[in-house]
């Protein structure tokens, strides 16, 4: 059997989740008449400490709709250089909303308020691009799933508000940050003007993300969603999966975090330079393959029944999730570690 750690999007809905979807009460959501979608939007708005929310097909869409409420065409969004919004959304913010971005390297992925605020030019006048908002990713996908230190977020939020800047949270894995840190979802949510959370990652739903914000911003985001052709009808079958995930799949993320540490520990025993398990806070392990091409390690692991993603020349990523046990993750770590260490060393 293949152990697939390429992403936590690979999970398939459980029997219980499929049942919840099958019996969902539905209506036409473009008419605002799907009760399961409406209940999900209210539930997630509440959880995140916001007034309103909008259920969307993808996190990329929720990010775009959120950022577009904070940044006008020709203005700028600041985000770190490895943020999903600039690396993995195919230029949507520029191509579809006229937003420019400026980035800085965070190193370990953690946002430092002083660094960001030094870059920001809130009112740059007629010659320079004005900064309108800052985006933060929590947990940080390409930075090995690090949890943003809460005190830094509080400080960034305070300074951004003082400077009149918007603040967007790409919380695709905010659930993981919440479980790892113990800080409530609402305590995270209220620091930001717009928040995206995904159901199709660790929570194990087949489809879906929610954008939370003020009622006014959500109304505008709903209009823009329709304009982009992303209004949907009986989406309650999908919202039902998200409800089920909220009921049953949040606390168990701690198991994914334990599995990621088990994977990293097994890798480190064979390839000590690739990763330090002490750095692994959530469900993502980014490995540095050094002089060994990441693609070669991924291929070799694949032949031994373990799939991981080569994200660059020397960067490999493994993500634990609902469909992988701690023991399987440890086994996968031994396989990848052996591939990394080279022939005869595994
Ligand atoms: C997965 C992900 C998203 C959204 O991705 P979609 O595939 O569009 O749902 C956004 N941000 C981060 C950090 C992600 O990992």
C-alpha cells in the first residue's frame, strides 16, 4: 500500500462524512436559500470572532475575495516571499484584481512585525505604490508548518491598525495552529480584517473554504464571487462535509502533528542534516536534501511505496493527514531517510 504524504488535500471523505453529505438539507445558495450553507457561514463567522462569512470552493478564491476587500487595483499587498498567495495562486491577485505584491524573506516563516512595518508605505503619494494591506499565513505551508507566535500577531495587528493598513489571514491551516498552540480560533480571527480557513486540508472535507469578515465586506465578496463565476447552487452537500469536519476532525489534528514528528525523527536518524524534529510544530515537514536532488529522493521513495513532494531543487515536503497513522508516518520517514542517505546507508 502506498503511503501518500504529498499533501493533506489527498484525504477522502470518511463514511460518516459521506452520510452527513447525503442527508444534508439543501437549497439554491445563489438565492441565499441553502440552509446548510447559511448555518456553516454563521458557525464559522462565530468561531472566528467575525460578523459574517462566505463559503467558497477553494482557499485561493477565499484569499482573493478577502484581499480584494482590503486592496484596490494598483495598490499593494505585503506578504512573505514563500506565502501561498504569491507562490501558489498563479498570480490571481494581480491578474484578476489588479493587486500588486511586495515580499520579504522571513527565513523561518515567522512574521516579524518590525520588518513588515518598515516595508509598509501606507500613503505613498503620487509616485510610489501605496501599501493597503498585509497578509499572514498561519500555519505556514512552505515553511514547514510553523505556527506564527501569537504575541507577534497581536503586535502586528496593533501596528497595522494604527497605520490604517488591512490585515488578511491565510488560515488554510489555522485549525492546526489552534490545536498546536491552544490559542482559540476567535483570538486569532479577531486580529485580522479578513480570514480564510480551509476544510479540504487537515479537516478532511472534499471541497471548501470559508472567508470571514465584517458583514459589509462579506456582502461585497459575495458579489465578486458571483462575478467570477463562482456562485453555486445546492452547495449544502459540501457545507455538510464541513460541518461534520468541525464536529469530528479538529481535536484529532494533534495525531497528525505527532505523525509529522515521528516522520521527521525517522528521517533524522538516517539523514541528520535534513531536518530537526524539534522544529516540527504541526503536520508539515519540509526537508533539506542538501546536494542530493529532491526529485531523485521523491522518485526513490515512490518506488518504495512512499510519496512526498519535491518542491524545488533541494526541498522535499511531507504532510501528514487523516488517512495516515503515526506508525505509517514513521515507516515513511525510514523510507525517505534511507533514500536521502544514499545506497547502503539506510
Ligand atoms: C491549500 C492552501 C490554500 C488554498 O488552496 P486551494 O487549493 O485553492 O484550496 C491557501 N493557502 C495555503 C497556505 C494553502 O496551503
